[in-house]
């Protein structure tokens, strides 16, 4: 489907060179529960931003505050250069796509798309023409006369998206738009939504708890926990240089190895095991937690190295199609006597080539440039990580 200029949504406004959306020190409490705690962020025009976090972190509350469906207790909202904090939802030029689609069951797909335009006084002929354009745009040009009960979940979600676009919003908000769909439909629709967002140049904020969804769709990810903004960065930055242990553990899989001590600026020690770092660490004698992703661990038989070798035993092998997830128990002395474990992802070809099986010894290499370090909570320094 080739882009058509006449379908580009008008997102031009008077914000000049500043951010298209500014959320300034916004807080929201429900009784004694602080759902949003002094949240500030900006969104540029045409950007796709994903708000990611576990259940109860405040992400949906933030979306509803931006859209005017929830009133905040403190802070300001600036959209396209205008303060909108006290504007009614209908006046904010925002459209929202819900998880539940929220189509009117007594209306056809075409009538659902036309609904918002009718409320704004658009003439019937123009409504019908625009509805057909939008149904074509989302790949559903031939189902305009169908009711929601006659559509699949994926079709209903695309009709809901067409309806949200019909009012030519400045800002599109999406609340877990794909979570009710099966895996294959989700994969298709996340690509379609991203394609349409780029084609239309529409500023979009999507709430999700699905890490893969956020990583593959967004220009920028905002990670939240307990009403606070934890990190605001590109998907690559959030994945490779997480701001703290929460983000590191929430985005993808991560191994955490506790009780390593900074022995010198380029070296850590845990019992009889030494790790070398790719960049200088801080003050010696500090205790840190080392983190590394499963896919970054290497087997010595494939990539020989003289540094950062950990002797392990394979406890469990889990088949994952094109790869295996190995659970490894470190064979080394650690303070307190704890036997720490690692998870490692290994391509099927390597596992078969080297005859790796459960209970076998497996020396592994932790590449210095893939290690992340988190100082303990009472450290004066923050986080040092791989780049």
C-alpha cells in the first residue's frame, strides 16, 4: 500500500522548535496511593513513544491524564505550545485506542469510523468518503458494512484505529492496543501500526507491558515503576545501558551476580574469580553487582579467551527453537557460600557441535564490554555500564 499525501494527518501547530508535548511535574493520587509521582517528560512531533512498566506502575494513569480522562493533582500539560491541563478531553485534539476496541456493536465498521466526524458536524458525504479512505488505509476497505460481531479481533482493532484517526488528532494515545490478540495477529498489527504512524507522521504514545512490543515499535521508551519515571531513552539505550537494576531486570532477561568487589580501577573480584572491566571503575573496595544478558555470554570452546573465565556446570537445558537456554551453576568460591547461577542463550548449532549436555562442565567467557555494574544502595556513585 503506497503512501498518499492527501491522507497525511495535519499535526502542524504553534509549538515552534519546542517539544510537541510536555508533561511537567505531574502527580496523581487516589486516596493514599500515589499513582504518579512528579513525572516529567517530553515528546517530539511525529515521535512514537512507548510507556512501559509492570501492572500498577502508573502508565495507564499517565495516558489518561494526558488524554483528559483523569484529572491530575499537580503539574502541567503543554500540547503544541498550549496549556491543556484543565481542558476537557473533547477539546484536547487527542484520540485514544483502547485494549477492548470499544466499537459500537449496533454500528457497521463504516458507521463506527464516521461516528466522531458526525459529532463534529462533518457532512454525511464527506464522512462517508473519509471513512472509506481510512478503512482502505488500515487494509479493511471491503468490510465497511460489517458489524463488529462479524469481524475478527484484529479487524476490530484496525477499525478502532481508523475511528481514532477520523477526527484528525494531534496526538494518538493507545492503551495496550494489542494485548487481547493472539501472537500472530499481534506481530502483524504491530508492524502495521508502526507503518501507518510513520506514513501519517502522527505523534503517538502507546502504553504496554510487553517489552518486545515497545522495543520493536517505539522511537523512545519510557520505563515506569511505582508511579515514577525510571528511564527515558531509545530502545537500544534502555536495553544496553539500563539506568538501574529495576530497568535491567524488567527489559529482557538479565543475570545478576552479587558481591563483587572493586579490586582496582579495571578489575573486580569474587572469591577466587577475577573479572576485568572495559572501562575504569570507581573507588576500590566498593561492592557491586555484575549484570550480563544471557545472549552475551560466550562458551570458551567457541571463543577462547584468557580473561573473564567462569567455570560452570550445566544444570538445565531448555529448547527454544533456534536456540537453547542453559542454566549454569558457577563452580567457584563465593563469600557466604552461595552457589550463583547464570542463564545463557546458545544457538542450536553450537550446542550440538560441542556436545553440550546437562551436568557437563562448561567454561564460559563474560566479555568485558558486555558487563554492567550496579553499585550497592549505600554507594555514593551511581551506575557504570557497558557502552
